[in-house]
């Protein structure tokens, strides 16, 4: 999986995302890039990460986000053992 994260095409995507200047540009780019279902899934996972960070139970997170408990468990795993991306953004949002 780490080899994929360093894939040239993915690096180009990350570079393109960094060129976005505001929420409207971000919304427009991601709407063109992703299906509505993909956007919904990403937003549900983000909501799950925020709730898990606030110590909400897995069951409550699953019920509120309409994610499976398996997906909630995966989000929890990456929240605690991932590359630090969730924690980075959560800490920046606190400021």
C-alpha cells in the first residue's frame, strides 16, 4: 500500500489539490473528480473520525453516520495507527 501512496499519478493528484484556494474551489473540484456516493462515503468517514476522536462509541458512530461497524473500526484504526492525517487536521481545526 505504501508503494501506491508514492505513485506518480497520486502525487500529481495531491499537488493539484494543494492548488485549490477555497471551499468553493474544493467543492467544485471534488464534485467533478468523485461520484456523489464517493463524496458521501468520504464525508461519513470524516464524521466518524471526528466522533471517534471525541470518544463516541463505535455503535453510536455507525448509527449516526450510516457506516458499517467494520468501516467505523477501520476509521478508528487509521485514526490511531495511520499516517497521522486525521490527527493533523483535527488538531488544526481546534485552533
